[in-house]
């Protein structure tokens, strides 16, 4: 701060302090031999807030629930994974089922509807249907699979 005050003082007087012969400034004294400088301050590695970015499947998912969904025909397991993904995002076993999610996975809405019926018949989910609204799906607890293959 003292240097700035002196510089302002000389500027107000009309003289240039750098042109004064009493100022001895040698850049070669500042050079470092042997390469580049490393920063004396190391950056802190901090844990990223917010966790995983993008799509993920959050657990735990009960293995008995998964094995029961595996026994179901068609794309029931695929729809089950989409339901568990949405439940992980919402941190709740009560989710709204969006057909747009199914479109992005790559099979038809009719296939998804059949899979939902299969999951409901196996008592893995409970569906609350209201006209003109998204399906309200509750993922149920399961002790053992009641679905029998035909």
C-alpha cells in the first residue's frame, strides 16, 4: 500500500517515478533457473456435491423382488428397472409412471402396459389408475414370488 501511495504522490506532482535514476529495477533477478514454476498452493480435492450425474439406478433393491420380476414374461423386468430408477430419483416407493421414460428405453407403450399388468398380477406393484392422469405406482414389499410359470 505504501508503494501505491508513493506512486500516486509522484503522479500528482507531474513526474514519473519510473524514469528516476534512483529506481533500480532488474527483471533478471526474478527469473527462475531450470524451468517452470509450480504453484505453491495445491488445489483442494473436494467431494462433488450432488452425487452421480446423469441417469443411475439407486439401491438397495431387494433381490427377492428382482428374481420375481425376472420370472415374469416379456419386458416386465425392464419396466421394473425403470420403476426402481424413478423411485430412486424420488426417494419414494410411490412414483408416477411416465410413458416418455419407456419411449426413451426403446420399446412400445403397449409392451409397457402388458409388463405393468404382469408386475401387478405378481403383487410386485400396486397401480392407482385415474382417467387423464399418470399412473400412480406403489412398489410393494415381497417375501416370496407368487407368480408361477405356465
